[in-house]
C-alpha cells in the first residue's frame, strides 16, 4: 500500500466545462506509469464514454495527455487548480460493472462542480455522514422508501454505531419533496410533557420554558397534535417523523414506577395517546421509529403483546438495517481510498476487506486516517506492516473506550457482570467470522447474577454492543469490533 503518485507524465484528462463560460471547468486526470496501466486506462475511457452517452447535455470532453506538465498548452482555458489526479493503477483489478459503479457517481459530481467527488476518511470521522461521506446503502434505501410510499410505518432496528442516524437522515433528504422530515432523539426526554414541548418548539420556535408550560396547560397529546397540524399548514407537506431511541424514552418515563402493572399501564397509555395524535383526521404522518433495541420486544417484556398495542404501533413494519454487504463494502472502501490518496497493491484490498468493515464506521475510519499519516512518513506499507499497524491501533485506540465504560458502569451495579459479559461475548468471538450462536446460549451465561434478570442483561448486550439478532440467533455485526474484543480477551 502506498500514496498516489502525482508526478506521472501521461494519461487522459476528462474536463467538465461550464456551459456558458469555458474558463470555468473541473477536471479528472488519470495517469499511467507503464504498459501495465494501458488496459485499465482503456476501461476507464470506455466507462467515461458510456457516461457521456447517458448525459448528452454535459459539456464533458476527453483529451489524451502526452505531458501532464503542459496541460494548459493543450487546452488554454483549463483551470489547473481544479484538477484531481488519479492513477489508472487504482482501478486495475476492477471488472467493467464495478468500474462503472465507482466512476459514475464521481463523474456526476464533477459535472455538478462539487468540491469532492470521493469521500476521504478524515472528513467522515466522528460525525453524521452526509453528502459524499454517506456510505452507499442504495438497496436498503429503496426498500425503506418503497414501504413508506405504500403507507407503512417503520421500526428500523440496527446495531449500535452502525450508521443508523445517517441512514435516517438520508431517507429524510430523499423524500423531502413529499414530506417534511422531523427528527427527534427521544432518549433525551423523560416525560410526555418534555416530548410534547419539543414538538411545539419545532412548530413555533418558542423557548423550552414556554413550551413546557403550554404542554402542562394543553395536555401533551393535544399539543403534539397541534404542533404537527401547525407544521403541516406552514410547510404544506405531509410529515415524516423520525423518533430515534424511543425505547430509552419509555425507560425514562417508566423509571418512577416500581410495580410492573403500573409500568405496563403507563406504557400502554403513552402508546395509545401518541397513536391518536399522529392519526388525527387532518394529518398525514409517516412514522419511523429507530433504535438499537427493538421497540416491540421491549413492550412485550413489560407485558404488552403486539395484539394489545393500540393504533399506529400495532401495524408497524419491522425493518432490519443489515450490516453492509460484502460487495458494497469493497466498493465503499475503494471510494475512501480514492478520496484519501491511498493506492492498494497486490493483496492489500483483500486484507482491508478481511479486517475492516463499515458496519461500525468510526473505528475503521480512524484506523485508515492514521494509516494515511503513516504512509506519508514511510512511503509504502506491505500486508505484514498493515497487520502490525492494526494490532497497534487496537491496543492503543480510544475508539472503543465507550464499550469498556458501559461494562464498567454496569459492573458497578451488578457483581460478577464483567466475567459474565466476557463469557457471553466470547461464545461468539471464539467462532469464525459470521458464525451465529443461539440466544439461549448467551442467556445461559448471564444467568444467576444477583439483582438482575438474564433477559434484562441480554437486552442490554444487544442495545450496547454491535451485535445482530435474527430469528433467535446472535452474531457480531462488525469484523473490527470482534477483532478488538478478541485482543481484549486474549483470544487473538
């Protein structure tokens, strides 16, 4: 693995000229080093020609470049400050369909004069992924938006730190012509009045104190309905309501009740009241509830079966946001490498796909960001050095600290929890990547801990760690997190 060479001489230049002013342009320069690059360069030229046929209105021109140092002599209007240089070698092992999938979005962005055409690891670390930095989940996006178009309400379930919030934001962007999106992080609130006050703040712009007072005077359910009606009138659109981590809100709401019957009754009352507000006669609201813990399962655990749940939540459609598919992972990692200027050699990309993933994006992006800095110092890294660099990263990074903190806090409440969690997760970690374990096996390792039910601890595991749960079985959602856990436990 090495950094991109920008001092090569020959290649092709793809230029997008502004339709009214030729001096305004953006370019992609693809350079070759030797005969081995001729074949991939030919495939790149063909992909660009196919793109041009699909975009006949675009002012896209291609030039053969005999000397990259004399580009302006070939095209006097060329803006040298707006040229992105790549190597044909970066595309050498791609099949034509993969090359098209990789290049077409980049050419789209060039034609729109966007600043970046590939995501860079440094620009995507630690924030909600938007625009160029959003990981491609086109298939999942199409499935979710199709269900919403059919009038369904969705319960989106995904492992912690899996990019769920970014996915929801992208849905809101895609449907913004039809719906006005409202995003609420329900985990922040502990009473119905708190939640209703936030609805009113979004609708009216009034401060927290005034909104809370209005919620107490009007009643929380009435205020939610009034808020949504006001937004509908002003925006002249139906509403797409995202409620993230609603289970945490319910936990906060029910914390003041000790008796199970009180909790069940209060939860039922809230679900019924919210459903009535969202289904008011003069409102059209699509609801997306999201979280690392499945809402319907939580309600069942406190005594509310699905057939006992009123209104909108009874018919909600469960949508599991899966880990990134292997094929998509490879292409998305390539986009990141292209945007960062890192060129994989020989088996580098296979190593990256075998050891990294974007199911929990933050640690992988941190590692690649650090790797680009090491390449600037070393020039080239082989797979042995990659392995050593990853081991050092896993041993020293703070990217996983919050997982250890979750265990420490829970262990302070429940004696011997640390050992039980280790046994439960090791049941998964000892198997090969992708292996699954029955829920019963995990539950058995959490049994007989003082002051806690194994079912409650199992739920805490699922909501806290990047685990997938399907059809009564559990597996890791992230290669990198699994590898970190194995090193933590002395398995790796």
